[in-house]
C-alpha cells in the first residue's frame, strides 16, 4: 500500500483543526450554551493586528443566524463595528477585551432591535471621539441590553443611547471623558446597579429633546468623582441629570464627590427622587428646578454639600412638590461661619409644596427656606426637626406673596431665630415662633417647639 505524504499531512491538519474546534466548542455545549464561536469564524483572540474585518464578518453571520457570538478570552483590536438587529456579543467577564483602534465609535447601530452586549471589556484608550458620540453608540434600538460589561477610557461618552428602550445593568464605567451614560429621547430605560467613576462631565444623563414622557428608572447605581470639565453653572458635574424627561424615577443610588449636584431634575415633570445616599457635593445636592410640575423628593440621605434640597424657579413655572423624610446634615460646612452667598441651606421651596418629616442638622444659613422674594405660594412646613442652624426657618414676607403654614416643627440651636420673616436676604421681623405672625395674614406659625 502506498501512502500519499501530502494527503497524510493534509488529513492530519484537518483532523487537528477539527479537534481544536471541538475543544473550543466543548465548553459551550457543556454549559448548555448555544451560538457561534468567534474563534471558529476566523477571529483571532490576542492577535496584534486590527481585526475589524474579521469581527464584522462574524458579527454579521451570527446576527443572520439569530445566534449569540461568543468571544473567547483575549484582546481584539477593532473600530467602527456595525451591529445589526439581533446582534448578541458575549464574552468572559474581565477576560474578553475589545480595544478601539479607529472610527467614531467602537461599535454602533441604527434602528437595530434586540442588541445584547454582555461580559465584555470595551476600552477606548482615551482616543477622542466626535462631539456627541459614544464608545458604544446605539440609535433607535428596541430592547437593548448592555450587562456585566466594563467600559474604560472613552474619549467622549462611554455609552450613548438615542431613542432606545431596554436595560443597562451591572456595568462598570471608568474614566469617560464626557458622560458615562447619555440617554436621549429614551422610552422607559432601566439603568441599574452600574458602577461609574471619574466621568468628565456627567454620570447618567436622561434627556429629552422636548418636554415629554420618558419613564426611565435609574436605580441602585454607584456614581463617584463626577467632574465638570466643560464648565457651566450646573449643566455639567452632576451624578444624575434629568432634563425635560417626565415620569423618571431616580432611587437608591449612592452618589459621592460630584462637582455640582447628586441628582438634578430640570424641567422634568413628575420626577421621583427616592432613597438616595449622597455625600460630598460641591453644590446643592438635589434639585427640581425651572419649568416642572410634580416632584417627590423623599427618604434621601445627604451629608456634606453646599446646600441640601432646592425646589426652585417658581418664576419659570416650577411648582408642585413633596419633600419628605430626608435626612440632611453638614450643608455649607466648608465655610461654616461665613458660607458663600446662597450656601448653607438645608431645604428651599417656593410653590405648592409640602415639607414634612425631614431632619436637618448643621445648616449655617437656614434649616428651611420658604419662598424667595415674591415667589411663595401654598407651602406647608410641618413636623420637621432642625438642629444647629443659622435661621431655623426663614420665610418670605415680601408684599403680595402667597400663603404658608409653619406648624409643629422642632427647632433647636437656631442662632438667628427659629422662624424669621425675610425680604430676600434681609431679616425684617423678630422671631415669629415667639412673637406670632399676626402682622402677616398669609402666614400661619403655630405649635412649633423652640429650644
């Protein structure tokens, strides 16, 4: 019998390749997983060269087959990958790394439904991205899911979602030059349990291009060290920023060391800000401001900020709120004896607002500010505890202001008076908790305990 040497070699190579394929595929089958293995489709884990073309072919093939594409551990250098409907990219957490080489984004999609990114490390390498772009950039996507991924060094936004719905959960986003997560014109996104650190201008932004329903839920995230590299007076430097988006819930987040605010709602109707833990803010910890109607700010913990909570801008239409059950301490403490103008306030409100059951300790300017100049209407302040403040409660008595009731509060250690009438910055009454408010028919001051 004669043996064809070349045939033997070819057969041996084919057998080896088949065995290698089985070795790679075996873990998927062993785990009961289905899908395509990128390594079997020509993608080379750990290759030093750019693998954009190979990855794109593998992504397209898996999407056509409606199957997940598994990326084994290793480094994949690529850029400008296009994701079509049904794309599912799945890696090994901490071991599958996609590194940006070029393009306006590492990966993007437009009008593609049911995209899943899971278990991937996506590295931007601090390469500058175009203005308004994201390392992951998805537009008009339904049922988007980004989970258990790590995104580092994005040279712009780490994730930008426009006109999307879905779930962004359990990701770690570090060092984004602009925002960690920018969601615009969303439709009921769930953004939960993410860890975000060292963002250049914002942690999580929920924006609408015009005032309308959004319905997103931002919950259980940890957001730390948010900067404001682009400057401004509050549009940057916030842990969570909700703008024009109605019916958004921001709950149970831990937000520390922001250049401006922990949670800022701007022209955001029916916002709920609930149960957040906020520490070391360089401006007001929580805002509901400008043209909004409806805000519930309840059961939050705020420690160390320029101010605690502001429900503001009645002059711009801002009204209708509940501020309840919050614990606020150490506001304005960077300069406790002479805080900057406007700093050192525990809570400030203006119109159609109930302020109930809050505890405020150490507020050098005032525990609670009721109204500002002519901007006061239909406010009740009841059952709060205020300790160690400049004014306990200061209330506007400018001619023509609306009604306010201040009742049943416990005020201890208010150095400038427990309840004092103000004309803007100027105190114009004695302590109304002692002297009564008969001169001011718009005011009811009753049953407050002063120590």
